[in-house]
């Protein structure tokens, strides 16, 4: 299991200070492996007791065990260019393993009981994937609406209630223009499901349910980066299958 997956598993138990520490750890994994608990507390402007409580929330007996986990889970391998296909397989496997730690009963019940599931993707590829998801939901008798752009999202804000669910798909989970919408949904207690890249991000930290997918960029001609969203499709399809199972059992 990766640190990102561990954070997802225990996200409901994490407070603001915990997230501050984890954000630092995620950004400085190699450095943190060399730090003591006091040094990490100093670097994050927290205390030793706060760091210790955090690692225990994540399931570790102490800070040393947490550091050992970091060392064994962050072995970075830089693949050769001819291994692009293997990268995709690796991303898919890591994504599916992460999904095994999601509380599916709670999430699928929330989706099952929702009056409307509003789907919004921050980019063209994300919207295309959610379009297919919404069409599949209709086969289950669920009312689903894919919102095509920010303007229409703002127009729909008044219609979205606590009886609905909002499903957001993003790569970074940091799209600035959507953060104001997330803030309003939080105030109104609208259930929010985010599907983002496997790292700490604003969308995930403000969601009731945070699903993650792994994306390893690779370079093509003249070092142009490519980020495949195949794993986003995997997560959304997995979500649909879990919801189908839930609704079949409850009939």
C-alpha cells in the first residue's frame, strides 16, 4: 500500500494539522526518511505529540515504523522509454489496489439513495468519461446529469440539494475555478465524491468520499509529457459496478 492509499483509507480521522504534516511528507518523502520526529514537527510547525498521534491514526505503532513504511513504499524506478506499456499496467494495478480500501457500502448507499447524481469533469477527457458513467446510471434507474461547463455548473448550484450527490473528476484536484463551488457544497452539506490523482489535494480533502487513480506521466517527442486517464476510467467503471452490486442485493 502507498502512503496516498493509506491517507485515503483513514481520511475521515484526519484533522487540519494532520493534513498539514502529510502534505509536507508527500512533498518531501526522501527527506522525511532522514528526519527524526522532532525535526519533522519543527519542519511542519507542529509538535512531537501531534506527529505521533498522526502516525497512530494511520495504523503505525510509532514514528520509526512510519519511517520504515516510507522507505519501503517509495522506491522510485525510472523506467526506460520502451516500458511505456508496463507503466500503464502498473498504474492500473496500483489504482485497483487503492480501491480495495474504500468504504463501498457507505458510498454506494449514498449514491443509491440520491435523487440526482450531478457529474462534473474539469477537462474534456474527464467529462467524456463521466458522460459514459451517467448513461450507465440510467440503466440502473438513477437520474444522472453531466454538467458540461463551469457556467452551467454555477447555474445548477441552486438546484443541487442535500438529497443529491455531486461527483467531481479531476487530475490535479486543484482547479481554482471550482473551489468556490466546493466551498458552497460544503456549507450546504451536499454529499461530494471526488475522483482525483493519488495525492493530497483540495478536492479530496473537502470530499465526503475521495477516490484516487494513479497516473505516471511519460515523455514523447521533444520531451512532451503525456498523462493517460485510462485509470480514471477504471475507477469510474469500478464505482458503477459496485453500485450495480449494491442495487442488485437490495432488490
